[in-house]
């Protein structure tokens, strides 16, 4: 068993596909690779399964007949809640719109139908290499560790809990580390389709910066914020 196969064997895959033949084919091909595979035939059911928890990787069609969530709406919903979960999309056609949306939503790979299993396995291998070995700890500095699964920090060996929005903001900054995250990007991720005051954003940033120590999260005046993973505290 290879290293990436060993990692995948510990994970649960969510596969969302309306075509029963494709769904059963992919299930049969991947069932031995993962700890378990959850299947959904609509975007709504896929979102329900995701929100039940325990999902590590998602493969989904982006055009699912009979679903109210159209095109990339399902992925947008998931990305509002979790930045890091790997997502691979299946599509009939790769056009400029698909590529742009894939980039905006941090999609880990796209595969045109009929599914090329070799390419799918390459994406899964790449994803497994970049996943944290224990899926728990992310070292921000030598004294600050983030545990996303538990929405908590360990600062100088002291456990500090994070609120949901604090964890979402930290996820966003880590995912975009060393690049500027703008005010609009934060609002779009943390408060989708809501009117948010500058004071609410400022308070969230201040509370998170206190918990991770101010030197970790940097500010570029009039531009935005970024996380400095090279900081030593």
C-alpha cells in the first residue's frame, strides 16, 4: 500500500452525482480506497450529508438535474463553511467560466466526463500529499498551533477555544497565507449575503488577533490582512 493510499484509507468521501450509472461506477472503483463513501443524487442531499459531519473529500458534478442548487452554488455553500476541504468537480465541458469559478472557489481539480480514472487518482494522490497527516494540527508559529477540527488553538501549551466566525476567518487567512485577504473577501466568506458593519469586522479581527497573538496576523493599511506563518512568538 502506497503512502497516499494509506492516508485515503482513513478518510470518508462524499460523492454527489445524479447519473446512477456514473455514481455506481465511481463507487465501485473507489470503494476500496476510502474508509467509507457517502453517496448523494442531488445537491441538496449532498449538502445534508456534508453538514452531518465526518466528510474529508468531496467529488461532485456541477450540473445536477432536479436540484435547486445550480452549477457552483453547492460548492459556494460548502466553501462558506469550510475553506480547506478538498473538492474535485465533474463536468461535461471545461470552458472559461468553469475555469474561473474553479479558481475562485479553490477547487482542487476538475475532470470531464466520461471520467478518466487515472486523472482522478492523480488528483486524489496530490490531495493526500498535501493533507495534514493527523488532520488536526496546523502550526502557525513554534508556540501557536491551530486545531481546525476542534475550532481551538494551543498557545504556549494553553488551550483556547475559537468561535465559529473566528475559526472561519483563521481558515481563510491560513488558506491565503502570505497574500492579502481584503475586507470584501472576508465579508463574502464570513457573512455571505448579509449587511455587515465595519465595527463587526474590526471586532472579529481584534478578538482573533488577541487569541493567536497580534504578531501572527498582519495588516496592510487600505489593502487587507494576511497571516505570517514565519513569525516566531
